[in-house]
C-alpha cells in the first residue's frame, strides 16, 4: 500500500446541546502510517475519545474527510462501514466490554464468526491468539472469572481476531494497577512490532512514552504533535 493508512483532513465533530452546540473535535488533520504507534494525550473532555471513534468509523464527523487505505469512508454505505470496522480495525476499551456469558475463547471467536471465517480456522486462530496474549490456560473461563489484566488481554486477542491493520485503544490501562498496566503496554508494543498500527488514548505519560509519536489535544484541537511543533493542525 502506498500513502498513509489513515488520512484525516479537517475533522470537526459538533454535538447539539441544550445550551448550544459543543465542538468536541475542531478542524483536526492527521495521518497515520501503516505500522505506526501513536499516542493521544490531553485533559479529560478535550476530544480524545471522540477523535478515536471517528478514526475507527464508529462515529461520523460533522465536517471534514477521512480516508482509510486511500478510500473515502464518508462515501461508504452503512454495510461497507461495518465491514471495514470488522475486518480492518480492532478496538480495545478501558472497561473491556467482553460478553459476560461467553468464555474467553468464545469472545475471541465472535468477530471471526461475524466475518464468516470457517469453524476450523476460527478454532485455530482463537488458540493462536490466546497463546499470543498468554492465556491459553484460561480459554474456558468467563470474564467474571478473570482478573482485570486477563480480561484486557482477552479483549486485545478479540480485537486482533480478524488481523486488523489498525488497533485503537481507549485508556486500555485506565482501570488496571501499575504492574498489570505495564503488561498490557508491553503487549501493545508487541502488536505494533508485529506490523499493526496502534493508536492509544491515554492519560498515562509512561504509556505515551512507549509510542513513536504523541499528539497532545486541548479543546478539541491538536496542540502539539510528536516532533514538538505546536499550533492547531
């Protein structure tokens, strides 16, 4: 693939509120290269998560353009957007969002089944991913039987199930103790080293320091990029 994996130009997201519209994201432009590790930092309410949801095609911008692998996302049908999220983008959240009635293995199996992967291939991929995150021995445990760190590792395995080109993580260590958070950060390092682009929203400077590039957001804008240049981009 030539060109950036993600190319965002002039993204703005406005939410209607009783006291008047609120711009959560304001004229943000950025590119994400294939295999890049990008951290997004900033105070609570500055628009980090909203931007992540737009980049992940979960939400749509009020204005601006988003290209994924050279294809305009705004021109896609709802079905094509869903397929893009399922096959090309993985999500990891602060609170895991595992399905509580399913085992670890079954949680990892779900996105593969949705993608139409054959049963034998799903079984093989699930075993491979649980081994990758060090949880082969917990494959038959449900989320309530897992520690927070184990649940987050299962969530990462699930996010990687369909071999996405982009992994988006929203405060993935926010509810974990320091030592467990370091384990998750190390796993994200490995995911990026294996060729997947990683974008992580975090308040933790130690997590952000592991990324190759950091963006600082304030009031919906990118104020500082990874090479230290300031200003709204």
